[in-house]
């Protein structure tokens, strides 16, 4: 599948698109009336907790319906699952428009992943925005702490960019991210290993246009995202297909176009996939 990657999250320098192509026996009781020993009581108290954990793991396995393919598209795990889905994702959250975007999504019962930059959650206001987006039910992803080009920094710095943000997000919402997206879609062997060590799924995207100047407009962006075409950036053919992973950003024109984008995709026969249904282990 063709993809738009290297120019993402970098609106100042983007002019042309790049097209690139993952956790003893019970002692017998001698007491009258069948009373249990103290050890039996402790065993009986702990047993339900173990069963509850096992049930939770089984439930998570059953709920998984899709996986992220090598080209970052979303693929059904079996033929009985609807393949006509797209994944909505938003990078550079939570800057100025993420709450507005989340509210629109919520009102339209559409799911999405918000990929967070650490420097946007360094203030009480940023923390609260992240908490509100999470409390609305949206998946939170890792987009590095300071949004560097990972290939331009040391391996230790790459690890710090990823792990420190996971720690920070967990402090705020009580959960570590399950998905990682590198700035500009650029990963290294080391960053991939860190992502794996952190039990996250690495995810790029299949297309997105809101970081190109011609599409910094509500109408033009809507058309591009719904059709999958971006002729002004040399993509005259459609990249919209089952499982498309759609890249958008915390941008004014994106927030303005979002309702029409969702409506258009639905009219084209696509559902917005719930990220909670994507396999993460």
C-alpha cells in the first residue's frame, strides 16, 4: 500500500509527499462443623483474584478483531470480520484543537487514536486536556516527548524520548500507551527495539494530507481525505481502501473538516474502527 510519511508533522518544510510503503493442596480441616484452617481461608480469598485476571486476559484476546499490517493498514483477523474500516489517527496532541476534535468524534460516535507529544502535557492545562480526551474513551498513543527526528539523535536519546513519555502519560491517565508513531514516520532499528521492549505496536499510516499547504483548507482537505486523492501533491490516484490508516493532526482546518470527513467516509461504506479491537500482543 502506498503511504505518505516523511513530511508528516512538518508543515514548514513539506512540499512533496514521500510514499513509503507493533504481556499445594489445601490442608484437611480437623475443626468441628467443617470450619477451614487459616491457610484454607487465605487460599480461598486469593483464588477469585487469579480467576478474575485470567478472565480479563481471555476477554482481551476475544475482543481483538484486527491487527496492524507491515504497511500500517488495519487487517481483519478472520474472514467474518468487516474489512471495510478505516482508522482515524491524530498526531501532535493535545495542542490547540485536540479537545474540539475529540468532542466532534464523540458526538459522531467515531473512534480514534490521539498520538501525544510530551511537550504538550508539561503544564496543568495540557495534563487536563489529555485527561479529558482519555476520559471520553479515546486511545492515547506515544509520539515521542519532544518530536525529534529519531534518526538524528543517539540511541540513548531515542529511548528517553519514548520511555519518558510513556511514564508521563501513565502518571496522568494511569495507563501506558499501546501504540507508537515516530515523528515524520522515521524509525531506527533501535527505536523499533525500544517500542518492542515497551510492549507497544509500531504504527505509521497509509495516507494523510493536512500537513501539505494545498490542503490547509476545510473543503480541499475534506475532498482529499474522503477520496484518498491528493493531486496537488502528486497523488492523483486514490489511497482509500479497506483498512486505510488515516493520518491527521491537531490543526484548525482539520478540526473544521472532521465532521464532513467522517460523513463522507461513512457514505463511501467505511466504518471507523475502534482501536481497542486492534491486537496489541
